[in-house]
C-alpha cells in the first residue's frame, strides 16, 4: 500500500469528507464533502473547537505531529489504536513482515471496525472467524505480550492473531481488551468488530491474563462499578466473566446503531499525554461550550470527586468522552468508564499525581479546590455530593471481600484513598 493516499470518511452512511496525510506524519489535509455540508445533516457532529472548519476548501494541519495525533486532525486520530491496540498492531505487522505503515494505512485497517461511528475507506479486508474462543484469545495474547513465552514460538499470522487483531486493536487504553457481541437469545458469542444489531449485547472485555493474580485489576474495577452508580454517576452495565474478566456494555453500540463518540482529547486537540491542557477546568469549559444539559455538568463534578476520593489518578482527557445525539443534533456527556484504582497498590509510590489538575494542583486536593469549580458552574449542594460519595467507602471494601480481592491489596488501597476536607 502506498504511503501517501486519500481516505474517504463516512458518518451514519454519509461521506463527510476526505483525509490525506504525509508519510512522515507531520502534515495532513482534510476537505469536507460539499454535498454533506449542503445537506445540513448532523450540523454539530464536529463542533467548532478551532480544528475543523465548515468550508469546502481544503484545510491543512501541521500542528498535530507527534505520538498522540500522528499528524492528522484529532477527531480522526481518536479512531487510531491506543496503547494496547498498538501492541497488537505491531504483532500483526511482524507477522506480515512489515516494519511500519502510514497513519492512513492504520485507518484502512480500522475501516468500519472502529469504536464510535466514523468509518474509513478503502479499508483492508481481514479474514473472518465466526466464533470466539476466549481461552485461545488469552493464550495468544500471553505470547504477544511476552507473558508466557517468546511470541516467535507461535505463528503470529495465524487465524487466532487475525481474530485478536480484529477485536482487540480498536479498543483504547493500556490493558488487554477485546470487543465481542453476544446474541441475546442464543447466547452465541461472535467478534464484536462489525456487528451492532440490537439482537446482540455488545461488550468491551478487559482480560485478566496474568499468570499469578496478585493484583486483580479487572476484579477491582468491577467492584468500583458496583458503587459508582449509587452516586448518580451514569455507567453502562458491567459483569464478570469467569469471575475475573471485566465486561462492560459498549455505549458506542446502542439501539441497534453505531453511536458517534469523541474523547475530550479528540474533540479539542488537547494532548492527553501533556500537562498543558490537562485540567478539570478545561473539561467543564468544554461542557459549557457544547451546551450539555446542566445535570450532566453536575455529574462531571461527581466524577471528579469520585476520582479524587477513590484514587483514580488516570482520569486523563481520553478517559472522558462525549456522545452525539443525531436526532437532537447535540452532544451529551458519555457514560463514565475506566474508573478504578489507577496504580498497583502492591508497588511503592509516593504522592501520585493526577492526570487532570484541579485548581492547578495534581495531588493533595482540598475542599476549597473543588468548591471553586462548583461555584463557577452552579453545582447544587457540592458538599452533600462529596459526603455522599465518601460514604460509599465501606461498601467498596465489602465488595472487595465478597469477590475475593486479596487482603493485602484491599489494605493498600484503603491506605491510599483520599478524603476531601
């Protein structure tokens, strides 16, 4: 495949425009399809955050080079494989005897299989496998991630790896995860990269593939999910598979349709790996700009408090997303996700810094720091919210005990939770 090429981008079946990029990933260009702009459909699908302009002229971008956006507009970079997906991508390339492919070629592999509703063509067709064998998936992943033995001991261009590439390279984050769909009536499980019918439950599964479970991350995240909803924070339903794998319903696949989703980083061009724009104040400003319902602004305040109290320091700009309501042509705050104790409590660490600052601070967050945000965005009864969220602490440890979280892990997490005073 050529290094320089043009990708067609579709949203809800309509071609919205074309994207091109240099092979060195330093510059790119995008042009809206005039017919799309003329149709006046989905007018707010790409908010005017200073990146994409509603014009038929070619728009040039040179400010997005680097690891996060790879030279292309952040709205489309959101579709690229994240940390774990990149590991799978590299294993795939090794199996194909390729050292590197361009950013547009990566989008060609994403095609119509990615998270959210954006689709890219021409796309690379991959061999399909009808069924999911979770044990096979885990065995191959152990090899790919060097957790069991050298990956060269197994042929990595096998159908098993193709399957993992299809269902694992699009999901974001650093932990091993896959996408599956489960038929509501028959219970049959199939790869979740293409199916979005309402006949299926669509899951993102975070896999526990450790040989020796000393810190059961997925189990802990499940226990967190059990208390989060009680605080008024919206989350998709979650469950455990085999008492150790964390499965959550996908909010980008609902009502038998793909949902258009952008992260805060993808919507704005704020690099989630940089401290420069990584603040809760910026998230609240973005909510105000998007005119999301005030109840959801108050919910964002609850999420901020929960993350501070329960040690989720990995609350970066890609862990906050917005979901587009195409009927109302407006944006809303997506359900919460990736909320858990962020660090391995069995390791020694001091004063962990938050990904998102509050009142210019990344640790030792005090009551006055969060009340300043509450006052600016008219959050009702902020101290009552804080009290309610902190009151769930005992129940969290009841769930830890009930689900077999090791006592030492539970003890260490308890020692590292916070109280806002």
